[in-house]
């Protein structure tokens, strides 16, 4: 069963580029370098919210199974992974990630 781990974080418009750079240049490569069994990669989504003016980031991590997520995050696998450097530029974030089974993966 393939699994997706989805998490949200928000930053100010002034910090959005800094967070994106940190995510793409340090955090994601650091996760990749852990060589977690069953980790298949990550998507990063970004948008400016019209209601608050914040910039929202969504990360979608792909794993082969829940056991692989546990290997990444530990027994409290729902807990968000937010390194200290990220906490300094994020305004707020989800304290927990959500996990979904992949029912279909359709590409055109």
C-alpha cells in the first residue's frame, strides 16, 4: 500500500522565498540523505492565500508504507517534522501530518 504524508505550513510573504529555499536546498535533501527505506520523494505546493495574505506551503511525501513513515518520524509518526531553521521563518504550521492511502496514481 502506497502512502502520502501531507503537511501544511504558512509564512509571511516576506519570508516565503527564504522558507522555499530552505525547504528545497536543505530540508528535502537532508531527508533524502537519510536513506529512509520506502521514501519515494516529495512534492511542494505554494500559494498566497487571499483571506490572510499569508503564503501557504503544502508538502506531500510519498512512502511505500506506514512502516516507512515510522522509520522516518518514529512511533509518534503523525508529529510534524519542522526543523528549527524552518520554525524561524514559518509563521505557523500544522503540528501533525495527515496520512492517506493511495487508491490510484494516474498520470497523463
